[in-house]
C-alpha cells in the first residue's frame, strides 16, 4: 500500500514539474517567435496547465483503462469550476474584464454539451475524437483573431505572467531542452499515477471511474489550482478566470479528443458516467453563464460553487457504499438543490447590477 501511495505522489510531483517545464519552454519559444503575449497566455499557458490531464488520459487510453481517461477529464472540469473557481472567488471577488474570456464561456458550454451528445451511444469514437480535436484548432484560430481587438491593459496583464527571458533561456537549445524534459516528466508521472491509481482501485474494490473522478482529477488539476488562486491573490482577474475556461476547453477538445483517437475502439463511456457525472459537468459549466454575464464572480457565488463540490464528492462516496441512498441523494441534488442554488446565483447577479460598477484597473 505504501508503495502505491508513493507511486501516486511521485507521479503527481513529476506531472507538476513536467507541466511547468513544458509551459516555460513553449512560452519562451513562442515569445521568441514574436507571438502575442495574449495568445500565449490563452493557449500555451492555459492549455499547459492541462498537460498533466493530457499525459494521464493518453497513458490510460493506451493501457486500456478508458474509465480513468474519461473520469480524469470529467472530474477535472467539475473540480476546475466548482472547487478552483470557487476558491479563487472566495479569496477575492473576480472581475472579468476581458470580452474574449466572456465569449469563451458559451464555447465551453457548447463543447461540454457536444461531448455529452457524443457519449449517449456509450462511447466516444475515433471519428468523434477527430471532431473534438478539430474544434481545438478552430478555437485557437478564434483566439488569434479576437486577440487583435483586445485592450492594451489586458495584453499587458497576460504579458506579466509569461516567463521572463534571461541570457540562459533565450537560447533556442535551452527552450527545446525544457520542452523535451517537460514531456519526459509528464510521461513518467502519468505512468506512475495511472498504475498506482488503478492498483488502489482494485485493492479498495472501487471503480476506476471513481478513482479517475477524484484522486486522479484532483492531482492533475493542481496546476490550475495554483495558477488561479495565486492570480486571485495578485488581482490578476483575466488570468484567474481565463485559466479555468481555457483548461476546460482543452480537456474536452484535446485531452478527450486525442485519447479517443489513440484508444482502440475509442473511449467507452459507462452508464454511471452518462447517468450522473457527465450531466453534472454540463450543469456546472452552464452555471458559469449567469455568473460571467456581469463580469463579476462574487464571494457568494464562489461559496455556492464550493458547496456544490462537497455535495458532488459526497454523492460519489455514497455511490460506492450505498447505491440506494445515492439515488435518493442524487435526485434531491438535481431537482431541488441545483435549481435553488441557480436562483441564488441569479439573485446575486441581479444585485450586482444595482451596485456601482467596479473600477477595472
């Protein structure tokens, strides 16, 4: 048991190191190629925080543990919105000043709904994986076009988050070395994490889907947690929010898309995921729309999001211990708690209209 836990911890450490090195190397190379800081921030940096999810899901798909690959994506997206965005909003109410980030929210909802639709037949096929990945290409093109109309203040905010060029890192060889070493750490970390998580699932008698939704998802989302909470502390509003939106889009379009392409027969979707986890992911994504509508994520909204995550995790635990009680609890959450909470969020949005607009620096 100790060796399995050590494998998971070592895998998480390797994933974090690998993701950081990959983002640093790719960002420095992109900057050297005179690519806009805003484009780098919305693509390389935002997507780079999802590099652990990509490594883990690809490893799971190749090793035949599709439930881990799917659970990692779904669980990470739920955790990103409910836990990480909620925690960042509790630290400081987030003011979303970038029009581009606001437009990304509907795209995130569409991508989540499309994934749900593709899953209804019990699998996400290779062809559907190609469609998802093609959506990523279209999104990057969209970012490039929209970045041309962004304000200088937003561009400067993203530029400040990029790695600083030093005499050492300005070397193209060093930049390539950072990317290669980062990919190596990602490969090693994902293998250690997946093998350890699957072994623990077998030992504890729980499904691989549950392990993917909880332990694996939480571990691979550490970069998003650090990035968004630190950005909230520093008052970097677009970074904190845009990181979550970009990460969720990347998880669906790239991570799940590529995993479906390389997995033999695509990614199988279990009945449990179709019945509860994927609908929850779509629901929490849709909840972002009224919150983002005014550009303000209040502490009230952040607290509600955190409560949602606690309730969701409780349901997952109940599903393994008492299936009958789990069905009753799920019904209460879906038909009572969610609507009441949505009304609370809408009330918070309406109240924000009555207050003076915050000054955006």
